[in-house]
C-alpha cells in the first residue's frame, strides 16, 4: 500500500505513481473510455495498460515505464492525455503532476504562527465554530465555539493533530456520527499533501504512524483517494446538546503557508442553530481564541 513513507528512496522508482495509476485505471470501464467490452473475460477491472496507452497516444512501453515510476521528463501533453483518459478530477490531475515530477521540499518548516488578523477573525465569529489547520492536519488555532463543539483541547495529547484524533482517539468514534466520511476526507487530504511534499519527514512519520495503529486508515489509504478537504459535512453527537449538523468550508490563507481557515455553518433557525446557541449560552465569560 505504500504507507510506510511518502518520499523517494535514492534512485529507486517511486511506487506511489504506480499505485495511483493502477488504481485509477481500474476505476474506468471500457464503455466509459469509448471502447467495446469485447468477448474475452478481463482478469482485472477497468482499463488495461495498453488501452490507456492507446487512448493517450503513447507507446505501451512509455506508459508502462511511467506507471512504474521510471518515466523521466514526461511532457505536459502526455500527462494531460493520461489524466483525460483516466477521467481525473482537477485535484487528482494536480496529484498526478506532483507524483510524476516530485520536487524537494527542503527549506523552512511550515508556518505555525497564525497571523494576528486571522486570530481576530476567529474572535469575531462567536456563533460559528471555526479553526485554523496547518500542514499535516495540525490544528493551530480555534475559537470558543469550536472548543464547545469539538473539545479541541482534548487533542493536546495527540499533538493537536486532527488526523490522529480522527483515527486514534476513542472519543472521535463516539462524537462524529459520520466518522467514516470525515476519516476518508482526512486520508485523501494527507494523500494529496504527500504528493506536494514528498520529502517532508514529519508527514511521512505521521502517515506511517497512522498506518501502524489504525486499520481504518490502512483501508482508506489503500483506496488511493486524493482530494482537497475544502468543503463537506460534519455531524456531531454532542454529549450535552445532542446532534449537531454542519457544513464546512476551508479557505486558504494567503501568505500563511499551508494554513486554512475552516468555518462550520448551519441554517438559521435549524435544530443545530438552537442547540448550538444553548450550548454557547452556558459559557459564562468570553473565552479567548485557543492556540496549539
């Protein structure tokens, strides 16, 4: 599954591109690609290597070397053609580019200080849970509403890491009604980051830790899904006020490295709105913005 790490090993071929391409061609049927199913029985689902090569307009040998992680100096046109044949989304195309052209990420570590203006934004959102996430799903700051709903402070022993919390914390299984959906989105985000930052040792260590300690993570990682965790839903079984249903949006913060502001919203007048207001009314004094 390639979960022990994210980087390359010396001059060896990178197994991640092989896993990704094999996984994606297995998801495309001949009919979707405009090919006849044929009369012969297929040993594997999806497209064969030679069919992908034919549809992309490259030789079978060239595509095979690319899928084995041995393709060098592959052109934009070839990557775009393969992405089109495999019906990749925009984020999946980006991931393919990252795997085909890995770049070193040595340099300054990702920023951990949240800009003062962003902290002020959190303060001015008293009725909507909001937090700032950095690289490797680390929670960097949160407002009192997020603390009331998610108990962010309980993540301290897990390094304030949302991925560790989702896969390793027993409370996550109890609190997140749609835990499978939340976990899948986090896993897909980590897969995307592993392509963006192939030489990040801390990211490789996090993925390795989750693979060793969580069977759910191993199963989801094997699916090779990749997407930006920029929107979705979260359903919380709060121990005090009950079920809370949120939609969320994650907005990239310009000039703040890999930081995202994630805000959780709900319809006005909904049961979630009423229960959240009840929960927040029990906070006797204004709480400051939390930081890791």
